[in-house]
C-alpha cells in the first residue's frame, strides 16, 4: 500500500474541482503543530498562535470557496466529548469563518447509520483518500482509492453522515 504524504497530499486540496468532503471518526488526532495549543487549552488559556497555525488552511479554504468549490466535513463525536474534541470544537469557528461547512453526528447514532470506522477525504466524488494513523493517533498518510465500487460506497457514507449531521453553530448552541 502506497501512502501519499506532504506535498503530494497537499496537492489534493488544490487540484479538486468541485467538492472536498471529510469524515472524521476519531476522538483524538495527534497533530504535532497542535500540541502547544492543546496544552494551553487544557490549562484554560488561549492559544496566541491559533490564527497563525490555522492561517494557511483557512486561506486555502477561502480561495477555494471564492472559486465556487465546497469544503464539507462531518465529525462523528463521542458524547461527552473528549478533551481533544472540546479543543477541536473550540477552534472550529476559524474553519467556518473561512467557508468550511462542518457538522456533527453523535457516535451513539452511528451504529444504526452503518458509517465506517475510518477517516477519509473525498474529492469530487471520484477520489477517496483513506487516512491511516499510527497507534499514537499520528497521521501516517493517505491511501488513494479510485475503484468505482469503493468510491460509491464512500459517497453513500458521505450522504448518510451529511443527512444526519447537525451544523456546527446549532451543535455548539446545544
């Protein structure tokens, strides 16, 4: 299995034509560039570098959405939330302000929805980037899938998750 990483993975976000969709199912992601912000969050302190950290991602989302592209994300979350999910939700306003549509499905509802237990990005309903993580929740890379049968299955999961998900602002108000 070949995993794409680095520039090759980043290019997927620049090259898609219409829509990028992410399904997140993990309660924690061990992202090295987030560790300082996460530690500050756990101590109840703001992260002075949050805007700088999120800046490149948000700039890319703004450019893409200005060109008519969509960024959509569904997060399957355990309730009550883990510390990491609380941290993630607290910073999501930056993604939303940039144009990303982020929604939530409580994990307790996923068994009857038959959603997968793996994270993935989907680009233009043609390419699935199946995310692979190590035992410490660090991203190893993405396996690119173009097999039509597997892509259609991921499209189905996307549609089911989206249909049952609650938009970010509404979810946070609860």
